[in-house]
C-alpha cells in the first residue's frame, strides 16, 4: 500500500458555476470522475468575483446581473495519476482554464484518522 506524501501534482480547474455536463453541474461531474479514477481528493471552491477568457466580470454582489460565479476545482495526487486523468478533463472542460502545479504533500489523513492509503483497487480513502 502506498501513501500520498512528498512530491505530488495539483491540477486546478477554473470554470463557471453554471457550466454543465449532460444537465448536471460540471464541477460535480469532475469531482465524481476524479473519485471514480481513484484520485486522492478533489474539492470545489466557489469564488465571489472574477473574470476569465471572456473578459466578463462575474460577481456575487447583490445588484450584479451575473450569477455565474467562478468555481475552482482542485485535485491533488501523484503526477502519474493526475496526468492519467487529464484526458477526462480535456473532454469535460470546453470553456475554462486548467493548470498544473508541483506541490508537496506533508499530511494526508482522513476524518477517521487513517492515512490516505490505497485499497486493493487503487482508490484512496479520504
């Protein structure tokens, strides 16, 4: 069994809150696919304001006409696993930004106190 510590790769996906995949939120599809792929973890963060390639500012301010707030999905795992997942992101993300960063994992422990160790199917528990 392996543990996720030391050098890793972080993929961050920036999309709009209203982006969909087959009538479901795109961010949810990305998280569920990452889970099925056995990646160590994925989290979705909702932004309060931002803009991207469209140059249209999206904000959560009350008088704003835009409610399509920016969303960031962050996934961390070994470089090999993240790179194997990239073709799925290429399929899913038709508008947005996908970036990769090297990172170092110093602690990866789930709520049950267990370290993020792979099970026999290669999936990590959180």
